[in-house]
C-alpha cells in the first residue's frame, strides 16, 4: 500500500512527520535551555503554552484561510512560518525570544495541519483507509522521532535541534511548493470565523469537547512538566538535571507506545467495547498513570516518573484515535465536518494551553508532584463529561473514516 503512493503523498507525509516532531522536540532540551538562558520553570512551560494557545485561535481562521487563499498556499505558508520560527530559534539569546518564536511556530503548524490531510486523502491510493494508515504512520514517526532527534542534537547544543528542524522543514516546504498541484479555481463552501463556535451549540460536540479539553490538559502536563520533574527528582539524590539523552529516551518510549496504541489497540477496543467505552476506559487508565507519576515525584524516583511517562503513551494513543470519533459520531449532519472539528479542536487545545501555562505555577504553590495530581483530577472530570454523551450512536460501531482522520489531524 505504501510503496504505490504518488510523490505528492510522500512529500506531504514527510512534511507532516517533521511538523509532528515539533510537538516533542523541546522536551529533551528543556533543562539545557533553562541552564543556558537562565530561564525559570514558568518561562519554560510557556514554550508549550503559547504554542498551543495560538493554535486555539488558529482553529477559527484556518478554514477561512483555506477558503480565501486555497489549500496549497495555506499549507506552504504554514511550512514557511515553521522554517522561519525554528531557524530564528537557533539564534535566540533569551527565553522571551524563544517564547515569541513558538507563537509563530504554532501558527505555522496549525495552517499546515489544517490542509496537509486534505492532500493525503485526495491523492493517496487505497481510499480513505489507506490515507488513515499513512497519516497515522506519519503521526507515529513524528511523535517518536521528535524527542529522539531533540536529544541527540541537544547533546551538542540546545540550538542544534531548532536548526535541524528548520533544515528538514525547509526541504519539506520546497518539496510541497514544487510537487503539490496548484490551487484550482473551484467553488468551496464559505467559512466564517464564528462558524466553529456556532457548531458548539451541538450538545454532544460541546460536552465531548469539554472532556477532551481536560484530557488534553493532563496530556500536556506530561509534555510540559515531566522533564522538569525528572530533573527535580534527580537533584534530590545529589545529581544534576536529567540530560537531553535521558529525557529523549523517555519521550521516545512515550511516542512509540502512543503510535502503536493508536494504530493497533484503539480500533480493537472500539470494535470490542464501543468508542465511548474505549474512551472512558483509557481516560481512567490515564488518571491512574498520572497518580503513579505523582507518587514517583513525591518519592524522588526518576525510574517511576520515567516509567509513568512512557506508560502514559498507551492510553494517550487510544484517546488520540477514539476521542474525536465520539464527538463526530453524534454530530449535527447539517454542520460541515471540518467546521465541527474546528470547534471541537478549539476547546481541546484551549485545555492544553491552559494546563501548560498553569503547570509551573501549580508546582510552585503545591510542590513538584502537584501537577500530576491535578492531571489525575482533570481525567476524572473528563470521564464525567464523556459519560454524559448519549451513546446510542457510538456503541459498538467501527471508527468512522472521517472521524478517525479528524482525530489524527488534531494531534
């Protein structure tokens, strides 16, 4: 299936891998950045908070941008913004500059991801199922390789991962600009900024979006706080901060398990128990893993924290695949799926951005283990929200192709 894909699919998938790598790229070098730029924990977590925050707003404009300028132009501009942001980050002299550039990076990532999947679905051989598998493969490779690349290059300098990402994304941008078909003039449904918010009038979409927001808050507690918690535990034993290689291997394991669970485990759970039940079970497991991470932080155990981070990839992979499917299965058929997805994504990323910004303040007020305890509570709230979803259309049904695609797109 993969060998027969045209070049346009491969170049878009390559660019998608690099874009997904940006999610975990910074994790292994957080401590190195802190030491080099004398940055406090609240500044470090803003590297994730602002990145997600701009995507919250971007969810309201990406549909309009694709309508106004065409998918290829929107995608290419997104790639160029990532290249510029990553390249300039390699020359940053203080943490505030990196935070500002992560805003630009987040906008570029949102513009690219909003349209990359459309190219893969439109051009991939094997129908939507083939496109799903290819996109999930790109997602898995990006999530797993991003922390590893950040670790390997970060052992040289904290600037090297940014420079490496800029170079790889530049190759992807040139390939997309050269090989992808131009934006043909065609009638596309007009999209307004407010349409995604209006879509949230749908009860199922709104409630599931709230549940997803709290789960994503727990997810980005792991991403934004775990590297700092690992170093705090290591210092408690008289050692220094956990280096890029150590943190990178932990998050490499996390990404690998998330990818495997999303591709292989999630569909089986949905077929066996139903989508909603699969989501509820995975969130409950996530809450337990967060409690394990909190215990490891209290015990100053690098091993337990690292194990909890890696294990969290399993329920996270399941949720990345199934969560959106629950939201979309009972959606209002009069609302375009892309618009409903944008509204749902608005809530989802809002939860992640709020968590990434608050996590350092929670730790300073209640201790290093507190963010993980809060994350466990987020999961309990997410379970309560999803439990309110009417499950007549989500019980024991296969993952809808469109919903699975939307779920992949949002990571």
